C-alpha cells in the first residue's frame, strides 16, 4: 500500500531531500505504511530510509534527523486513512438518541483505536482483531477503553454485538504487555450497576497497576428514544448507591496501589445531593474529560483567583447561563464573587434543555435556540457568560448550527464563552 504526499513543509527534512507533493510514500525503514501510526512509529528513528514513487518510478531517500523530529510530509487526511466507525448498537448510545436534521458529523460513531492514542478517544475494542492488538502492543500505544461491564454476556447485550464479550480478553493482553489503559463505564440503572458494577471494578482491579484510571459516568437519555431499549436515569438513591460501590473500590485500590483507580462523574454527586470530594481526592484529575472533578476544579480555581484578582471597582452586572445540573455550583461561586467584589452583580439562569429533553442537564449540550427562548426579554446586564463546551471545538457554532455571532445579534448582548477554568471564569465575570 502507498500513501500520497499532498504537501511538503518548507525547510523540513523531506523538503531538503527533494520530496515533492504528489509523490507516493511506499515504506519507511522497510515497513509498509498503511496509516498515521505506521508513519509516526517508523519515522521516529534518527536515520530514516524512505522508499517513494514518482511518475511510476521508485526511488529512495536516506534522511538523518533528530530522533522523533517530523519529516515534514503532509497527507490528505490526519489518519492517512478513513476513520473507523463503531460496529455496535449500544443500548445507551447517545448518537442513536439524536434528533434528525443535525449536521452530518454529529451522527458519526467513532471507534478508532488510532484516535484513542492520538486524541484520547475511547474505543470498545469490538472492531479490532488479534493482529490489531499485537500492533498496539508492539508500538506500545496506551489507549482508552470503553468497558461498561466485564460480564461477557451482559457486554454482548449492552452493545448488541455478539463479539463484545470475547473482546474483553484484549484488556489482559494489553496490560500483561505493560500498556497503561484508561477505562470508562457508562452506567445504566438496573443494567450494569449494583453487583455487576462491583464485578466490573473487581475485574479491572485485577489488572492493576496497568489500569491508570476508570470513570463511571451516568447514562444520558434524550427525548428521542422511540423504539430504543427501555432505560431510566439515576435518581438520588441509585446515584448514592453507585458512589458507595465506587468508594469501596477506591479504598481497596488506595491501600494497595496508592491510587483510587476509579472515580464517579460529577453528575452522580449532583443527583445524589452529596458534596463534591476535595481536590486531593481526584489525585491528578485523570478523568477530567469524562466530567470527573470539573465542579471541584472550577470551585477551587475560582476561590484561588478571587484572592489574587485586581479589579477597578466599576459597577458591573453579568448573567451566567448554564445547564440545570451546574446551577448550584454557579450560584455558590456567584455568592462568593459578589461578597468579595461588592459592585459586581451576577444572575445565574439555569437553561432547561428543550432541544434534547429535560433529562439532559449538562451545560455542554445546550443549544442556541434554548438559550434564545429562555433568555429573551430578561435583563441580562452588561454581558452573558456561557460554557465554551456549548460550541464546536474548532469554530464558534452551537449544536443546532447557530453561530455564536447570530445569538449575539438576536439577544443584543456581548456573549463570552468560558472554559472550565476558575481564573478565566473570574476574569470574564469582572470584565478584565
């Protein structure tokens, strides 16, 4: 197999050795290149032998460079290949619960181990073969795995994939080879909680210390579930029971390995009406991207920022629009900020998610149309603050394809997206 070079960076090793756009890359150090992992792995060496083809004629280049330096060749896609899609139909899949007529990319189910290594995506392992796993082991790639349950029969049921149970063997193969894995469990009441969650955590514990961390996150259910598996959301009692199971597993792991291993997403504490643990509890926040410790981090950083903030004392009113789940955190911080800066006024407005359904309460899944409907006619003050998680990562557009600029125009107010960073949050509130 060959991969077409679409561009060459100026003054790069490839450019200095006469490689041009349009050349076909056939092998690196004698290894055939099929995708970005092959390219990155084999091209990392200080002395790199390339075999290429131009106008039907093969040629070679021997390049000497610093180890791990990029060769400077560009390709048509980041992966040099198509993304691998999911082969499951999980009973809890959020994409299957999406409303119609959204942008096409929101319906793509990614399950690509290459993106797990490169970007931190979680994979189920169900579309991987023994050969794929051996390649991951040979390249020493630490990946993130969506486990959900270690009961083979239940895993097949939850994923609607008859191979899902047998693929669990890959966890042991990878950890025995010394790879470090982050894991995720989407927890569904009455399905993989209770004793089944205990089993899963015990089985993952048996793979320590090569399980770096485990996040347990609650299933999210939209109003678009017609014809899908009947699921329910966690209530106060069932959420508290999950936290209790996790606490027992944490204590065991902490005593033997010095790490808690498993963490509950913030939503469990909010639903159970329990206080968030202290910062030390989250160790180095290994599952931050899974919503584990976001609230504690924001609270602590904002409090630290208040102590060092410089403010000119001007009167200012801001509105913070957030998901229902985040309301109490923002109200807590609003109280502390206004106590420290007496001329600051903060209105916290929890936005009910009409777009996906009222059971979706996180800020990151709010749309422009819900913000517009519930903020129009309100006195919003000098500025509206929203979570940057509401927008695409690469451009300021909401999930319902409304650009941020359009919402600014319709509400006739300055809108500032804020990351989950206490210092940025306070600066936005103070307008500095």
